[in-house]
């Protein structure tokens, strides 16, 4: 079976590595000239996921282990959520390069057309090359061309006209500071919320002189520039890392075409993180291929992550509609229950925290005062 994977980012490469373990050879097409560049995300994964990936990556791919998230808002004093080893900060260039080792990656190949010829797919690139595939896998990110082709040719009954994807744009600066980094430990991530940003600003310390500062917002550059001025952060921007984040649920398999990662919208709606669900869904896809049950891929990954994504999209919509005072009340509840959050927080499964919180009478009462209009819909996702 000829397997062609479009996109050699971490999810595409991990898919190929898993297929290699199962005895399959795959060809990867990557539009960029090297693996790991340009970087498109903040570069944080859970420690649980890091353990799974450890055999494929080197020590140099991990910059630090995170034990604390520092929460900053205009409404409440700074407070921390501490959990030992909850996440890891990656060197994304090294991480991606490690995942690509030993794979058949064709760099600098940007696809321009896909067509079906009998039972095979013919993919052409802007560089004038043609590739044939019995199975086509789209790991080509938020603006996936493979996804566009799949949806245009989706074979199930019913219209796909109502399938919608909400796109968010992000940006991260890597700054080499003139002086040492602001007072923060390398095992801590600072996050800053306010009433004008639907997500948050993050600050990550790589070492004594390099920090990452990023935000998801349609005016991301203005926000980052204003933030660095306000915080008195002075240094040279050595990298500007843009990103596009797709949120939604859509068909991810049809007629020997499968989508994985951002191409499949396998993204956490509350944070915009895409590595976790994408990498874990790659394993589900590889298992389906080995078992000869590709038609089950879409339902299998959605059974595992669909409830999380649906809940996250509902919670995101609620948060985006809150006014200044309501957001203040949200963080008052968070700070009041920080010990409970520390016990229950799961970096990859945000719904776990909410599900357990809804079973606490006082938290439910406090939340009910604020979210009475939405609470029943949220609770229905997880409590029967």
C-alpha cells in the first residue's frame, strides 16, 4: 500500500514513525526547506505525552519541566496552580527534527493539486513532481489542502454546508533580553488574562536571557508590543512565530483519505494547543491502518476526544461572551478553589476539572450564580 502523508510537522512525522513500527513505509511531503522551521506553536506538551514520545526524542528536545502556572489578572492578586512535572517546554526545532529521523521526507514540496484516478490519488506539487497514493493522509495544518479536497468530495449522505471551522490567529515572540529574565523560575509559566483577550498572554522562560511571550488574538502584534512595554521587558526579538488555530468538529475520513492534527481540528479549544490530541490521534490512525479498519478512525478518535472538544467549544463561547465583571467573578472562583484545581487539573483533559467541580456543591452554587443560563448545557456533556 502506497501511503502519502502531506505535512512533516510533529503530527505527520509521528504518524509516519508509528506506521514504520507497524511495517508500513510512507512518503512525507513538506513544503518547507527543513523540519522544525518555521515553528507554529508555543511548544508545550504534557508530561504524560512526553513519556510516550521519549523513545523518539533526544534530551536536547526538552528545554525544561514545568511545575507551576502563575495566574495574573486585573481583578485578583497573582496566584499559582502547582503540580509537579505537569508539562514540558520543548525546543520545537529539535523536537520536530528528532521525530523526522529515518523517515522518507521530501522537503520543499508544496502540493498544488489532488485528483482521484481509479482507486488511487495523484498529488502534484508546485515543484513539478507527482506522487501516487493508495492512502492519503493530511497532516498539513490549519489551512489543510487535503482537508479541502476531502470535504469537497465527502461521500456520506447529507450536506456538509454547515460544517464550520472557527479560526484564531496567534503570535509568539522569542526575546533575547538585555538583562536577565524577569523574576520567574524556569519551571514556571506565567499567564495573563484580561477582559480584552479571549485567550491569554503567556510568558515562558527558556533560560536566563531568553523568554517566549505569546498571545492568541487578531491584533496579536499590538498586544505583545504593548505588553512588553508595560512589563518593562527590554531586549531583541530573535524570532516571531505566527500560528493559525482551527476549532471545530468535521469529517476526518472518507475514501482512503484521513486527516490528523490541526488539519482534523484536533485542538484543545480552551488553550488552542494542538500537539496533544493530534499526536494521540496519530496512534489511533496507525492502529486503524494496521487493523484494516480505516473507516473506524473518525469515530474512534472522536469517541476519545470529541466530548473534550465539544465541552471546550461551549466553555470557550461562554467565556468570550462574559463582560468585565463576569470575568472578574470567574477568577475569584478560580482563586478561591486553587487547592482543588491543583488536585484535579489535567493538562490535556480540561473537562476533568470542570466535571469534578460540578460535583462540589459550593463551587456549583458559585458557578450557578454566574452561569445560570449556560450551566445545564455544560453539565449535560459529562454528568448523566
